[in-house]
């Protein structure tokens, strides 16, 4: 197969054929950007056990699963009249 042009990629996206691998684990900063909150706001959600984290034994780095972030968003949706 040859190189794909920008038009080919746009056509695939329009036809919903384009399916890149989606990142699953976000850093604290990435999770804050995804949720539209500050880094400290996300830290407070983690500390209050509203959003779980993924952490390897012996490591300080914590990651947030995108599925947990999406669940948080769905649980906190409100419709105002």
C-alpha cells in the first residue's frame, strides 16, 4: 500500500473507519486536562477516594484510568430546568 494522503485520512474519519489506539492511563496532569479541572482539584478527588488510581508497588507515580474518568463524568452530570 502507498502512503495515505490527508484526504484519504479525512475520508476514513468521516466514514468512522479511522480507529487509532486510544490511550488508557493518564498522568495527573493529563487527567486534569481531560476533566477540565486543576491538577490540585484532581488530587483532591483522588485523596477523597472519588477517583481511583493505578499505582505500581514501590513507585510514586500514579495514573488514572480513562474509564474511571468517564464514569466520574457520567455520575456528575446534571440537567437544570
